[in-house]
C-alpha cells in the first residue's frame, strides 16, 4: 500500500428519492474534499497530498471551478456549522466571492416533511451559473460574480439547477423554478428530486412516487418508478391499483427508456445503476418488511437472493454470485460477499479482496471506502483507494 495520509473523508450523501446510488463528489481530475484531524477542511490531490491547506470550518465540493467554504464557524465534524460565514474560493484557494453568507438553519426530526425539506437543500454548489445561498433571512441564488440573480422570500429551501430547473420549497410544498426565478412547476409535491434527462421523480399528496416532465405532467403512469432516469434508463415495476404493501407476492422489476419502452424482461427482483453497458440485477430474493415512517410507508426491502450483471436485453453477462453489487464506474464495480465489499473488473477479476465494510463509486480515479477488519486498527475508518487498489489516505485514529 502507499503511505496512508492522516486525513478524514467527508462522505457526501445526496438525498435522493428511491434506490439511487450515492457517488463521491469530487472537484476535478485530481482534487478531493476532505477534513484534517477533526478540526478543519481542505483539499487533496489523487496522491493524498494537500492542494489547499486545511483552514475551513466546513467546505463543499467544487462546482464550475468555485467551492464554498465556511470561515470562522465552529468545526462540527461532518455537520454544517451554525455560525461563521460562507464565501467561494477559486481552484487556487483565493476568494472569488467574499464570505458574507449564512449557514442554513438546523432541523429536528428528519421525518417531519417540513424539517426534511429544510435538510434537503443543495446550497453552496454552483451549477448552470447559479448557486443557492442563505442571507440572514432567506435563500437566494447568486451568479459566479456574487450578484443576486433570484430572490423570492417564499423560498424556504433550495436545490441546485439541473436541466435548467431547480426544485425549491415554497408554501409547504416542492416545485421548480428556472434560472430567471420564474415558477415553472407550481409547488405541489411532498418531495421532489432533481431533473434528469427531462424527467424528475416526485412524491405527490397520496405518497405516490411518480415521474413528471418539465410541464409538471405525470409520465409513464403504467409503472411504479423506483429511481430517476440515469444514462437514459430508469428502474420500474408495473403499476396496479389496490396494492397491499405487505403482500408476499413478488413484483418483478425491469428497465425502461425515457419513452417508457421496456428494455429488459420482468425477470428480476431489483435492478441497480446501469453503467458501462451493464447493470447489477438481483434474483432469488424474498420480500422484506416495509419500512414505516410517520405519515408514509417506506420502501420494501429485498431479503436474500444473489446479484449478477445484465445487459440491456436482460441477459446475464456476469452470473448472480454476489450478496450485493453496485454499478460499474471507471471500469470497476463494488461487489459484496461474506459481509464485506471488494472491487471487480468487467472480466470478473478482482481489483481488491473483500475487505471493506462499505464501498462507493470510482470517480476521477478514486473511490471512498470504509475499511474492514483486515485493516486492524484502522477498521471502520474512512479512506480513499485508487485504481490500483492502493489506499492513498486513511482517517486518523479518534482522539483519546
């Protein structure tokens, strides 16, 4: 292994509706956001060396070559500080927008819809020349020069722009605005995900998860949508009325394209992220117990079975032999056996052994992992590995 750096990973988890995979959020080909020694945030390159020295109470990944950082706040590990001020730095660490913005308000119970909306912001990351930031009393959108471009005191939570639209929380419901601030889809949804390829995944008042188009009209009502469109495909199950969520009967899963045309047969219990011409697929499982939340019924789990990899015709390219599996990214896929994760190539040769408690996607040459018991004193700590399977850095031991 390469020398382990004394760093701690910040695992960015984007809240998405449905079975979407969480991928590490990186800066560019060789810069990654981390926190040092439980005291401050900075950025490293692909070798684990510091590019921008640790000096911020909190920081965000770069978007459009600017990154938001918190100055003067109280370090709180992986949580945003409630104090200090936010500004944006360039790739060399110099401020492009001075730190004058506030941290978002903290929330209580994450299962209360209003509180969840407050936590589900996607601020302080530039996309489509806009970033959502907090003033003393409201969310606004600024451009890369720091000019306020969208201001509406009804916006109580705000997300980044995708496909020219951003989802915002107004009057107790989610809707969508364009880059000029015009309301394009009236706020009416309990939850709403980002637009992808002209479609967005939302939850309506009846707790139905569904796909809408850019006019807010429901699409593909013949399917129950399990996740948003990605790479031109979405995972679905056939829709029927009078569903009993506790029934044992298996409901098969398939991939559809953006026109709703089936791409695979209904032979699978679950289909994951499709990438690099293959998707992980589950067969032979049993229906698990639904997850209950206040005011809503959560997803039904899948118990047992084996995962393999299928092509767009639904044919197994890698036979089902894994306890769990993620989609391929940059030539590697995380697979699980014996309760631990490892990384596999498309030819089924292993990049690593089964040695991680958790394994994320590769992006720009690195993948975030949580180390397993074979790493002895470093077990359960965050790390990054490279495409050689080497650990380039590992978090420090907790302070005594």
